[in-house]
């Protein structure tokens, strides 16, 4: 036998030298939930070790992450029901606690990268990502609301706008609005390929943002489709997106790969709440070993082509890497 592949696996040093894929803390974006409640943190039952953080508590949490070398964060607001209405007006109000949290974080930690969430659902009394009228999600009428939200977030200090709504044309509309207001350096990480997935349940628990009626299948993508992902990504790239995201990640590794092969823009993947909860549930039962399965899961996303990964495992991974 002239070829014995096992020779290149015979010790850790050789395996590390020829590893085709690597995962570092620089690849990770840590999602955090923020609230205006007085409690320092409120546990999210369906997402172990995840919390809704108060403004003061989230500053402490980010400080501990920065000490581990974790410097990229995406923020999601848990909004009180009384601040929600049909047109999501609180999303761009000066009273919006989310904007105050962004300012506080950037003032204390100017070096970190902050990504936002742009969609109506956290602020909408209907719980949908777009404007609802007679049971229909109105696309074009939603765009000005998303643009106002994006400009308000840029003014507060957000580095990367994250449109997660899946309205057609929203990236171009937001890009134009940002540029018109002088925010030409504010990036857009488009949720370009966001599927109507069953993996989002725990996230909706975290934000109390589930639709009051109907579902999101008229605007989020059909899980059966891959070619359509190329169309969605192409449109967002043409409209000025700086990053293209695939969400969820684990069940869509083939889609991450096809985007990486076809676009020059960085591709990111969202390791979503359901994926996170499944691993924790299996670990709790003693069926899986936590650290190895988390590392293998995230490595698979990198191998598929993800340049960055949004993951609730990010802080744990940063702690493990700090000890190496």
C-alpha cells in the first residue's frame, strides 16, 4: 500500500498542521437579548444559560466576553407589550431602550462590533416582520419603517445593520436611507437566505415575538429550496449588502456552501436557538458530550463556508479557547 492516509493522522501535531478548516473566537458573533426590566437578568427557560439582560447587566456581560477575546455581538430587544403597535413606531422612537443600550455599550466598549436586528416583529402588536393589513403582510409599505429603524440604530452607534425581515427590496431601501443620512460606513449583514424554519421556537420565547395570527411562510423561504437561495443572495448583493447570511445553519450547510462558492461577499451562518436547545437537551440526558459536540457543530459550519457564525455557544467556546 503506497497510500496510507492514516500516516497523516498519527499524532495531534500532524493533524493540526494539515487541518483544512479552523475555528477561532474571531469567527464568532454572540447574540444577546436586552430588556428594560429592572432585574439584572431573566433566564430563558428554553435556552439554557441564556438571559434577557438589563442595561447594566449587559455591560458586565460584554466586559467578561471582551476579556475572553470575544468582540462581536448582535443585540435583540425584548419589548414590553404596551410599547408595541401595528406600525412598530417604538422601534425608532427616542424612548426606545434598545437604542439607549446600544449607546451605552459603544460608549463603554468602542472597540467592539455591534450588530442590530431590523424587523418589525419585536415591536409589532401583530408579531410579524412586516406591516399586516387584513391578514396580508405588506411588502412595500414595510420598507420605510425598516429604513427609519435602521437610521435610528446607526445614529445610536450600531456598526452592522441586520435586516432579518425578508421583505423584497429592503436592503437597497435601507442602504439608500443610510447613505442619505450620512451613514455610508454602516454595514449591512443581510439575512439573505432565511428559511421558514421549525428551529426558531426558543428565540420567539426569548422575545415574546411569535405571530399573533398566521405564520411567516409568505416571506421566509421554503426549506425545500436551494436554487432560490442564489436568487435571494444575488438580489441583496446587488442592493448593497456587505455580508450574506444563511439562517438556520445546521440543517442548511449545503446552502452555506453554495453561497460561498458563488459570491465574493463574506457569508455568515446563524446557529439558531433550536439547534442550541437540542444540543443542551441531549447533553442534559447524558447522550452527548458538550464541548466536543459544540466544537464539531461549529466547525461544520466553517467547513461549509461560513466566514462568521452567530451562535449562543460563542462565550463557552471563547472560554475553552482561552484555556488552550
